[in-house]
């Protein structure tokens, strides 16, 4: 059950990042958003 919640959180974070990255009209900020999401979602 906890693993399922973690999976859903990862999907939500990924989708949220993609929505923000597409909405931003500044390539540098888009790159930083994506890099932050990858860092956050990477296994530790």
C-alpha cells in the first residue's frame, strides 16, 4: 500500500513538472524545473 502511494506521488510529480515546464516561456527555467524533478525522483 505504501509503495502504491509512492508510485502515485512520483507520477503526480512528473505530470506536474511537465505541465509547469510546458507553461513556462523561458527555456532556462524549463530546464531547471526538469533537472529538479529528475533529481527529486532519482533513487537515493
